[in-house]
């Protein structure tokens, strides 16, 4: 804007001074050349002939004005053409043409306008002009070089990922649009995800993750050297677009590169999904949607396989623990029986003295085996809609005599409205009997047991509490583990069986304990509305 204003003011000043001072000999042609000069100055064409036309018109104006004050116009025209001169060679050539034209015209003007001539002054003036032009050219070239470098850096920041040097997400979409517009057929789009990069960032830091991304980018450029576009699609994702001729051969190559070559070289597995045009779509959005869907499916399949392997490992671990515990528990009675038999050998195989102990150990093994089978073998659960109140009454009637014999007390608090759940009555009875038995085995003098049933948030809640010696915090974490027991004659399977029964009824069991104050087991079962099923009594 200021450049245009400066040019118009200078042209107007030269026209006015030349006309009023009667310097020009052809005022009509002079005015026409001024109008033409303004016209070519305003022209926006970037072609070379327009630059040459401006040189010709300014030389004509200069000659008709008979004034060397036109030097300012030359400088303004040079500055005007900088934007159009994309290379240094063109810029140097333009400076040479403008400066040479001015030098020639300045001598012609002085020759035609003898009254203003001063050859010495004109020579000095031309030397100064030429030197000024050289300085201006140097400054402009430096400025242009800096501008081009900044422009290149700006374009790189806008279009490229600074870490990997690949195209970024926005530029990939722009180039993919252009590619599909020009050639939509036989285009393969691949999305790649570095599966374990997030965990690596957590364990080893972001520098290790960034190094993997840089290596992956370099390897992808090597493996897919004929790709049309390679980009960093996201945090740990890359995108590749390539042209293919043979679909089957191309897919085999992609699978070889991404299943074997890339993971082996970066030390990390990758997941990927691809889409083919026009088979899976013709537009960018269609292809990306299919590729993202395939990528998600591959991630899900790998996750499911990992979960399956982890579950299998956990199962094998549990089986190993159960086998180890079972072997330990059976070995002890067998060792006792073996010892008694060895002693009896020295007494003419008379085992009458040790017969009760041997039978007790055999009974213990039989009990242990029965409980283990009950714990490990799946049983068909016969669920019926039954009342928990009836179950608790049954448990009280079965255990009350033993509790009274031991000198303890047992109370229970039940709601008036029946709370019914889908249950296997035998298993619920076994659950409650095991818990009550654990309670009175932990009691001391003046001990009592409290059974409480109530409803909370659509759940039936059973609390079995005692004021016994309690359980240590370390033992609380293990009481539901198979074969863990703190009792001298315990099998360690009772509470494990309780936990399994609760799970089979979609319930939850929790335990709270304070040493020397007592323990409370809390069980929650989902309720079933009495309006849907009629209540049945336990026989």
C-alpha cells in the first residue's frame, strides 16, 4: 500500500515539474507514458514479459521527462518486482536490466538536455547510483534468502511431524484427498499402531518411546520405499498410502513387513488395518473408516488372546497351588499311618493299640478328599426362589444345641417381610453352617454369635458376627485361599467353598475383623421381587 502511494506521488511530482518547468519537449506523449507507467505498475501478472514491459515503459517515461529524478521510480519498480522474482538469478538479472537502463537513459537525457548538462557531475551521480544499486541488491538477496528459509521452515512445521520428519495428520489428509482425486483405483491405505509404546513410555520414559518412533519412521520409509504417502497419523500411529497392481501379492508383502520385519527391527509388536480402493470405498473418509475398523478388530483380537493366555496361566497356577496343597495335606496322614505300621511290624503286626489313630487319619483323608472334590468339581446348581429367613431358621435349629453345649449364646435378627433370592438351598445352608461353625470355634468364655438379615439397595444382606479372638490383618488376605487354615485340624477348604457358593449365586462376601474383639462376615445377594415369583418354603 505504501509502495503504491510512493510510486504515484513520484510520478505525479515528475509530471508536474516537467510540465511547469517546460523541461519535456513532448508533453502529450509524456502524460500518456505516465498513465501507461501507472498501469503496468498496477499489473499483477507474474510473467517475465511484464517485468520487461515495465522496464520499457519506465525508460520511455524517463527519456520523455528529460529528468534524472526518475531514479526513485527505478528503485520502486525493483522493489515492486521482488515478489515476482522467485530465484536469485532472476533477481540479479532484473537489477542489472534496471540499473543498465537507467545509466543509458541518464546519458541520453543529459545529451538531449544540454542546458542542464554537467558531465563530471553526471558521472559521479551514475557511479553513486550504480553503487547504491549493488548495495540494495545485496541487501535484497540476503533478505530474500532469509525469507525463503523462514518460509521453508514454516511449511515444514505446518506439514511435517518434527520428531519423525514424516507428514503430519493434517497434511496426510490433504495429500490423500489430492491422490484419490487424481487416481482413486488400486490405492491401498494402511494404519499402523505401535502396540506397547504407551507402556514403554511409562516404564522407560518418553525419550525411549521417541527413539522407537524415529526408528519406526526410518524403517517404514525403507520397507515401503515405493509408497505415495507416509505420515505420522497420531501419537503412536503411522499411515501409509501406496499404489498396487497385484492385490494378493501386495497384501502378502504388507503382512511380511508388518508382522515380521518391522517388529523384529524395533523390538515391538505392531497392529495394523488396511483398506483398498475401490474395493472398500472410493473416498478418503470411507477408506479411513474401514482401515480404522480393521485396526480396532486386530487390537481386540490380540487383547483377547492375551487375556486368554493370562487366564490359562492363572488357571495353571491355581491348579499347581491346589495340587501342592492337596499333596501336603494327604502326605501328613500317610506319614502318620506309615509310622504306626512300621512300629506294629516290630510288635508282630499288632495294630490294636494304634488302630483308633490310624482310623482317625484315614477319616481325615477321606474328609479332605470329599471337600476338595466339592471345591474343584463343578456341580449343577438347582436355583429356586426361596426365602432367606427360612434358611437362617434352619441353620439356627441345626447349630443351637452345639452352641448351648459349649456355653455360648446365639441371637438372630430377621425382618418381617420375606427376603427371597434365587438359590440352591443346600448350598446356602452349607455356606451359613460353615460360617457359624467358624464363629463358635473362635469363641472364648461368654462368647456369642449374632446373625442379622436386612435389605439394602435391592440386595439381601446377611451378617454373621462373633466376639471371638479375631483374625490378624495378614491372615485376612488369605482366608479364602484354598488350604489356608490357622486351625490345628482344619483342611483350609471351608471358607474357599463358602466363597465359591457366594459367587455361584452372583453374590459378594466380605470379612471384617479386629483382634481380641471379633469378626464379622457380610454376604450380599441380589433380591428378586415377590410380585414375579411366589415364595417357596425350604423342606
